[in-house]
DNA sequence: ATTAAAAAGTTTCCATGGATACTAAAGATT
DNA sequence: AATCTTTAGTATCCATGGAAACTTTTTAAT
C-alpha cells in the first residue's frame, strides 16, 4: 500500500486552505488594524504572558526581522510593552498591556464566531480527529523546518 | 457533545501549517523565479489546459488584480500564452507553452520530493483519511467565501 | 437607439514580509 | 586583556498582494 502518492495533493490542499483562511482572517481583523500574522504574534505574547522576543521567533518560526517589525507595531499600538532584559542588554522582554488584553478579548470573540461558523458545516464528531491529525502535521512540519535551519 | 469549541484551535493550526508550507514552498521554488502563489496559478493553468483569466479568479478565489499581475509575469517568463478571446474582447484565454510544460515538470519533481519527505513521517494509513478531511474543509471554506462575496 | 449598469482586466497606492547587511552586546579563544 | 565569534535585534532593499479607482467592452433598461 503506497499512499505517499497522496502527499502532493494533501500539501496542495493545506496550502490552498491556509491561503483562504489567511485572507479571510486579514479581512476580519481589519477593524483592529492587525493582520492575521500580526495577530498570531500578539496572541502568542498574551498566551505566554511574558516572553523574550527571541523565543517568539522559535515558537512561531518566523523571521526575526519580521517579528521585530511586528513587535514595534504592537508596541506603537500600546498592545504590548517592551522592556530591556536586565542580564542581557541585547534581548527584550515582551508582555501585554491592559489595553492589549482587552483588545485580544474583542478579537477572540469575533475570531471564534467566525471559526465556529465556518466549521459549523462539518460534522462535529469529526472535529477531534481532525484536530489530532493537524496537531501531528504541525509538529512534524515544525521539526522539518528546524532541522532545515541548522 | 459540543465539539465546536475546538473550532478556533483547528483554524489556528490550519493557519500555522499553511504559513509554514507557504514559506517553505517559496524557498523551494526560488530557483524557478516563482513563489508558491504564482506556482499555484501556473499549475492550475497547465492542469486545465486552456482557461479564461476570469475563471482562474473563481477557481483559486484570488483577487483579479493579483491574478492579472501573475499572468503578466508568467507571460513574460514565456511559461504561458495569452490570447484575446474572439467573442468577448475584454477577456483572455490562458494556455501553456512548451517551455511552461517542461518547467512545470521540473517544479513538480522537486515539489513532490519535498512533499513526500515531509509527509514521510506520518503513518501512511492515515493519509487517505487526512485527504478526505481536507477535501471537505476545502469545499466548505470555498463555499463560505463565495457566499461572503455576494 | 441611447443611456445606464455590469463585467473583465489594468493601474496605482501602500503595508507587508523575506533577505541581507548591519550594530551592539556577550561569550569564547588565545 | 585583546581579539574573534556568536547572538539579539534593527535598518534597508525589494518583490508581493490587497484595495480602490480606472478603462474598455458587453449587456440591460428605457
């Protein structure tokens, strides 16, 4: 049984779906003056609470230059605070402001509504299995990228 | 049983995976002077054989302005030919050149290798089910976007 | 037939994000 | 201690892609 010939079709669909979601996500976040990638950085900061800028690069596997710009933007928008680390003057601590937490809540509300609406058409029983599959894919791909980096 | 609370997690993972694949896809296609989106347009044209530019917009659900630019680029690279439609002078027919077909073959080879390597870490037995899930998601999301458009 | 509306593409503007080179601080090496 | 290397982050360059305004052709309405 050689199912590996399905690989390009699966990857193709993941790419297509990812693109659709990203574009739709951008539209939905428009009122907040954020796009989907910026939101994902922001979300991660709030989730972790206090995090080094460097760690964000590893967590999300984005370019550090990109993260730098997003951080600047979030700071300007007063959604996060950036403080110099004591021990290492090169590195920064990122954490949420109150305004940031409030904004996140509003974003999440709209985001979740959207997500539920879009997945509402899928049989609920399938969702846990889907999640399992995606979790596995995510961790495998992350691994591959990290190994490629070295 | 309310599994719909999984929705944001599933969408989040799809976004994350999509991003990783897109960035990696861009890197892999670099030698061909194409990025992942341009490739997907190109691939669709070759797959269909002869297609109206307008239909490409519907098939891939991209902005027509974007498609216009990609088409121009592909034409400049001599991968496709663009001919004015006889009946309707506003619309164009897109089709592959020989160079285009050769280039696509080379791309696909590298692309498929990459795909197989990345999915090689997944249990083969799961792939058909994954594909089924993704196909369903893809069609549901496409529907949602189209309805939103109207 | 004339005017109005829609449709197919293009152009232009601008924020975005990847790549590269750079700065400054920290760690390693001699 | 002085020099070399690595590391965290920034600045700069440039192709990309979304949004909106625009052109031209086609279709609809009066």
